[in-house]
């Protein structure tokens, strides 16, 4: 099929500064790959429920679909041609008629620790207040430091940094990928090694969603898909799917790809931080999804009923 810029390509995304930065990255990569000028692309910010409702934890208002539903409806209705997402926000099951088969090169996968004058979780005083909206981070914090107080910390990057500066908590965590994409990492955050704290499934990865029957867009996106990121996420998201993962289940995981070998590490944590179970599997890159499924079975067996 001959690709041409006859009509503008409409790119949908959340309206936060980070989401818009990710949409600009996708557009810029398409501009280079296709040789098209900027005015052929149109970026549309779409307000989603997860951004609009800030006064309750995510688990109380529906989970991960809250960050994607309105965008996916716009995609299905033809109001936009592609949707740009943080893959860690994406449910494992997509609506009928939509696919994600384009992933951009992955950014820093690590979590960042943020606190004025304190460099790490172990340096916080007993009883210190830590803010996070992530059940995974909450559980990991309490597993390592059960003496700490963990409070809800909703909002975009800028909102959470303001809450921290205003003293709502003594420390918080943000993904290094988001800080890097916003040019805000600098001395703000201390990166945490995955050996110390496994990140969220698919953290640092941007995915581009399209209509399954849109061959023109499929051809475009094929030019910028990063196969290494796709392989790593095949393992991680299959693990998540096998564990029935959602925003209401503390699950962490990270795949490391080296040549034709892939190593997947996974962790499940009780929401109160009282227990954590870890696993690690290595295999060929071609078997990434099978490794994720195998690890999910192992962890479910070791967890037993009622773990979450």
C-alpha cells in the first residue's frame, strides 16, 4: 500500500503534560520515518475519567480502564486515527476492533525516590509519611518498611511534586521514564535499582493503539515499532494476564533481553506488605510469551487462594 499524507493523522492521548510529551515523541518518530512535515499530524488531548476524578483511589473507581476508555471510544468512533498510551496503564484485554502492535523504544524502567534531603527509603525516620497512588508501590514500601505511613497521592507528575513540596508527605515515588520525558529528572529523583524494587509491568514503554482493520495506519506504525521492547512486553504482559492483574493487585515484573536470551523477574505482594513472592525464569526471546505464562502459573500456585 502506498502511504501518503493526503489527510492529517489524528493522534489521541490524555491531556497531561507527560501524555502530550509521549504523543509528541510518537509524532516525531513518524515524521522521521515517513518524511512528513509536522502539519500533517494533529494531536488531540482527551480527558479521561482517571484524570478527572482525583479524590478517590483508583481501585475505588474502576482500575486501569479509567485512563484509556474515552480515548479508545474516540478511536473506535473514528475521531482519532491512533492512540498513544503509557503501557503500564493499559489493561491486558483491549476492546474488540483495537490492537497495539507498535511499541516505541523503552525508556528508563526504574522507579525514582523523591524527598527533600533524603536519598532513599531506608533513610526515612520511623513513622514517616510516604505518598503514592500505586498499590504496587504501597505494598512494596510496607514490605520493606512496615513502620511507615503510606497515604494516597493522586495526580499527574506536577501535581504530585507540588503535594510533596507542600508537605503532604515526606517522600514519594515517580517513574524515572516520565521524569526523563518531561526533562525533570536532574537532581530531583534518586533512581531505584530493579534489584531493590521491581517496577510496574511495562513501565517506561509507550504503545500506539490503532483500529485492527486500518491497514494504512498499520503500515505506518510498522516503520517505528521497536522489536526489543515488543519482546520484553510480551513476557511481562503475559505474566500480568496470567495473574489477572489490575490496579487492584500489587504485581511487579521486568524482562531483560540480551541477544536471543530473555530473563523475566516477577513479584507479587500482599496489599498490606506482609508477604512477597518472587520468581525468575530465563529462555529464548522467541518464547517470551510462554515464559510469562509459565511464571504466572508458578506464582499463582505459590500464592494460593486469597493472596491479594
